[in-house]
C-alpha cells in the first residue's frame, strides 16, 4: 500500500459520495491556499451534513480550522473518528495533523506519541527514509536511558525519564512498569501521581500498576522470542527483580535440547537486589519426528504449578501472547490484557502484558474478594434478582417498584451501585425505600459493564440468580411463577422465559412507548418447552436481530448457583467479552444441549434513554455522543476484555451483530465445545449483515467499515477482495429518505403480529415507566386481549 492509497483504492465503481467528497476536499484545499477560509469552512460544514461522514470530511474540516488558528477545535474534530487497523492516505494525513496540532497546542507528550505513530506506521505502509531516521534516533535514545537506569536502579528521576520515553514510543507496558518502579522508590502511591491519568485512561494498565505497587503477586513471567527484544527485556527483568519480584525469563537458547530441559525452571541468575531472575532457556528441538526439549506448554504449565496463588503477570510481545492463547494447554491459563490501538496488527511486535494463571485469581484481584469462596458459599435465599446500576436512580426507582410488588419473601434484590465516585443518589434511594429484601453493595472501583455484572453475580446469595438493568422490570407474580418452575425442573441449571419488550419515553423518539409481546398469553397458563441449543444458535447467526432469543442470564433467563462451577470447568472463566449478556448467551448454547423455555413472560426488558444498549443501538449522532463514549471508556478500562487472535475475524464495533459474532469467536477460544468451529457462521452473510446494521448517520460508520475491511482481510485475500469490491460500495450509499409516516412518527405499527404477539404504543395508554408497563400487562391479561 502506498501513502496515497486508501481503503477504497484498487477497484472500479467507487461510490458517488466518495468521489463527490474527493472533489470537494480538493476544492477546500484550494480555498485554504487562496485564503478563502470562511467559504472553505462553510463547504466542510455542508459535507458534514451528508451521511455517512468519512475521515476525508474530518480531515477537510480540521485543515480549515487549523488554517484559521482554531487549533483546539481542529484537534477535537478527530475525537472517536480514528482507527489504525487499515491505514491509508486519510489516516496518515490525520496522524500527521494531530502531531502538528499537539505541538501547537503545547502538549509535548501527545505530540511525541503522534509523531512516533505517524513515522512508525508510515514506515510499515511505505518505507520512508525520513521516518526510518527518526525511529532509529528514538531507539538510540531508549537504549541510552535503559543503560543509565541499569547503572543506577535507585535513581527515580532516570526511571521516570525512561518511563515517559517508553510511553511516547507506544511501549505502554514497559512505561507502566518503570512508572511504578519510580513511585515505589519515592514512596508515593499511584493515586494522585502525575502518571495516574495516563494509566487510568488505557486498557487495564491501572490494574497492572496496582498489582506491581502491592506485593500480593510476587511472580512475573517474561517471554522473549526475538533477539532484538532481549536487551529491552533484560532491563525489565532487572527492574522487576529490584521491585522484589521473582522473574521467570523464558528466552531462546543456542544450547542443546538436553541442557534446556535440565535448566528449565531451576537455573537462577540472581541479579536484582531483592528478587531474582530465573533463566529458562528454550529451544524447540525435534529429532526423528519427536520433540526432545520441553514444549512451551510444558514449560508454562510447570511454572503455573509452582505459582503462589496460581497467578503471575505475563510479559511478552503481543504477537507471542496471542500465540500462547492459541495453544490448547494454555488457552484457559493465558490472557492478554493490554491493547495497542484496538488490536491493530501494526503493533503486534510491541511488548504487552497479560497473566498466566487462574481466572478467578485475576478477577478476584480486581474485586478484592476470593472468588472461589464466593462461589462455594451456600445460598441464603431462593432467588437473587441482581441489578447492576450506574447513575440511574430515576429509572431504578420504577424497576424496584416492580420488584417490591412481588409477593414472596425468600428473595433478595441486590443493587450493585457502580455509579460515579461521590454519587450517592442510588444509596439514598435504597435507604428511602427501606425494604429488608433490598441489599446494597458498591464495587471497590469503577468497573466496565461486563465486570460490573460479574462482580454483582459473585456477591449474590441466592440459589437461583437472575439479572436485570435499572430500566427493566418484573411482571406481577413473575417470581412466584419462577419458583414453581424451579421446583418442577430441579435438574436444569439454566432456565429461560419470555420477556416483554418496552421502550421508555426518553429513548428513541420513533420507538418510544413500544410495548411488545412475542406470543399470545392466558393468565395462569404456563407452558414449558425445551429447545435445541445448537439449532437456536445457528438460527440467530443467520438473523442476529433475534439475539434476544438466546439465554443471556440477563432479563430473559437465569442460573442455579452450581452453574458457576460448570462455567469455570468448561470455559475457564465467567462473564467476558465486550457485551457480557451476548457472550454468556453464546457460551450457554455451546455448553448445553437443551435449555427449558417458559412460554410466559416473567420480566420486562426496558430500554431507557440512559441504557448502554440503547446508546450503542442508536450510535453516535453528534460529537457530544463521541465525547460521552470517550469519557465512559476512560473510566471503565479496568478488566476490559481485549480481543484475541480469533476475534480479529470480526470488526470490534457497536452493532449488535458484531458483538454476537465476536462473542462467538471469543467463546471458541476457550475450547468449551471442541466439536464447534468458526465455520458454524456463514461469514459472507455475517459481513453483509454487519455492514447493513451499521447506521450510516452514525459518526463512527466510516471507522467501522474500515475496521471491517481489515477484519475481512484476516479471513484471507479472496475474502478481503470480495468485501472491498462487493460490500464496501453499498456501505457508502446515502441512506434513503424516510417516507411520510402513517404511524404518528413511530417506526413500528400497532397490532397483532403473525406469531401471535402484540405490538402497542403504550404512550397512548398513559404508560410512562416500566412499573406502569407491568400494570398494562395485567390489564391486558384481565381483558383477555393477549
């Protein structure tokens, strides 16, 4: 690829919108040269009104604002609009401009980061002498600082200089280690330090820093495969040893296989003032078709067996960590935690971190609990209704009204409050309601959605566990019906039921008020059927719009307490993925043959204006949306699920279908069902569906399509060419104008559905919250119209 190429180069039939954008951006550049800045800005604004918005449009507007001296506004144009998967001319232009804008805006660290990114990626895309010279200079600077640190491990100032240099060269793992080493020597904590915001805003790095600041996990495993990394890793090993860690350093050796086997895990080279470094020389020697040296799996498993707490930090290149995760004997013991530019292959050779060990130890370190003890503790109530919530007391009030209307006592309503630090609104609501069945907890730190649900499940005391959001509800009598079903099906670990779908007034304006059932119901007539999990999963893969029919352990299904252990035994972990409900629903279908379905609604799936699902479905319609997502991301990076190698086959994006297919690939990596392969999905169909589901008025649409192009190429050249030639043009066709509405501005039509369900506009009936939606269901049952 040349610097002048782009994602769309190399095929005929470029969409008209892209050709129009190209001509207009050329005109804007000419206007800038002629000093016609106001006219240029006006044209850029007109281009922004045409959907979808492309990076070319963003570049054009940023160029005008930069020329006008409005440099902070120019830099803000790129918020949420950049991807570094499939880099072409537009991405290189954006990186170059961000580098120069950061210099003008007096942000030297960010400027150096962007300068490095630009030169590093450009030199890979199209070798460039100027970039190569710059990169060589930075490498020499890094080597000098490393030697200075080795010469005086007690010098915190030199350690900090090395940390910032590593940071600006995108060596985030090394930078975090050196940040912490310097902090420990100076005796100050991470909280409140100059580098805390840097660690907090990046995937899982704050977790790494906290673990290194403590002495709980004393072992680090360092794995090196490339000779050019040995020098960098030697410094890391010495610094970690000086921090009191025992370092098992696995690296290539030129000695014989027999010597490797003897030296494995037993040879100590005790450099470091307090800890020690044990060198494990590994050579993949094969003679007469048989391995004569221990395999990597053998070495890592032998280390695992002697680990205190069955947990160690693992440091290696990203490429090597991905490889280790693919090994059958390590797929449940090795996990990648650090990310470089959302899994971009450009940075695969950079040092990253993860862990070797037991998943329960890892998440236990995040939550400050012993996970195994939580799982093994006996239940104290029949049912736990788990409600993780964040800054949503208004809707939660009505959710709890549906809970407290349940006429059973043997239940707890567990409120796990993941609200912003200092926000006490949810706690005040719980205190106001003052019902003994409500139990309030708060995680020890802000958690992303997946970790928030997992933490809450682990705190539950019920024999049967169900979860819901703070805009959902329970139908009146729903828990009594559930108790009856549980008594009738004692052998079933997972039970699913129908749910009503309800859209709150503050959600989508064209869908607000929607009240939908999926079949006809008669009061008291509760039928239970069983469905084949494999068949249902295949059906949903063919139509991801039906993902809500999968057993999500969220709003439409629940599990017995013993199922915790089954999840650990079959997958090595619990909740995972970027969408915890979608991931666990796929896992449930992969590890169970059949699941019972209660053909009667027990719950109401609400979609409120504050729900993450609603915002993802809606997409980013404005820069304010983009900024909001960025803030949420920066606050919720602890425990983030970083994609593995197999997940690269799907773009990491917001459409529900992308989450579904990525969750499937993530589940496959655990080898929870060896009989299933990725070919369970028709990938051409899947890519077409994902493209169509990505809303063209979403500001992130262009970025997502570019990510899809990169993911398509991971399937192979032929697949990548097919996507580029036959799918991409449709992705940039402007959306059709909406016809005049005959439904009062709603995107749904009221009436009876062909499967027997009912669709109503509940706003016409005075329904304004999920409790009133539960009341409406009762009225419809009484009127016998369901």
